C-alpha cells in the first residue's frame, strides 16, 4: 500500500479510532492545534487537548480523499483545552488518553493509565524529554511496549499508513 504524507496523521488516526471504539471521553495529550480532537468531536466524542503551548485550529484541512474542507467555525471554538503540561492525575477525568507524536509524555501516559485503569493509544515519535535511559540495542517503541507490559497491559500495535513513524501502540 502506498503510504500517505505524514500530514494525514490526524485523519488516519481519527479513522482508526472511530472504527475501533465507541465515542468516549478522551484526552489528546500534546494535541497541538487540536485537529484530531476536532475530527473526533465531529464523530460524537468528547475530547480535551492537554498541551502547555496554546495553539489554534487551522481554518481548513484536507480530508482523506484530498478534498480541502473548511472547519465548522462554531465547533472550532468548542474544543476544550488545558494549556498545561500533562500530569498523571489529569487521567482521572477521561476513559482514554491519546498521544500523537506527543513530546515528553509517553511514559507518563502509560503510568497514568496504569494508575487509573484507562486505555492508552500512543503514536510515539522521539524520546524528547522522556525520563528513560536510551539503550543501544533497544529501540524507543519497543522500550515503551516493554514498559507498558511491565505495568500489566497487553499491548496491540498497528500501522496507520503514513510516511514516518506511523505505528500505534495501544492497550488491549
Ligand atoms: C510534535 S508536537 C505534536 C503535536 C500534535 N499531536 C501533532 O501530531 O501535530 C508535540 C506537542 O507536545 C506538546 N507538549 C510538550 N510538552 C508537553 C507536556 N509536558 N504535556 C503535554 N504536551 C506537551 C507540545 O507543546 C507540542 O504541541
């Protein structure tokens, strides 16, 4: 299968999430501008972006059919944001924590989900700001899987089909 540009990561993850889970209350940790949250809210989810850097949604995006789509102005203003760094106890309020290329929060998301018995969906890219020792013979993704398994999770993985690091790891 020909892989899409990484710019479609939100659309592909949205499609994957709605085909695997019922709408639910979720947090997008390190959610950036909030496009994933916007798409999920359109699908009936209740999503909050947790990200210390205040950012605003784009006015348009291309859907998976490459059609440029204007965001619904009312919905743009409706995205809940917590403009603070993610902390473990924030997990209490959600059923699922997502981290799409989220910086410095992957291990904390797993810790939070273990503590509060929540589901996680992670699409890790790099090890920036993570409290982990980098070992030459173990890659970052495998380290996260091992870390989650040691916390008692069974971990699934799937590839979303975009260029770059497109593997999702998630609690089963
Ligand atoms: C590479 S960007 C990814 C943004 C978005 N998910 C995407 O895929 O475009 C990483 C994001 O993590 C956020 N971030 C950094 N430290 C964080 C923290 N401690 N808690 C939550 N988000 C954080 C940054 O502000 C940034 O928006």
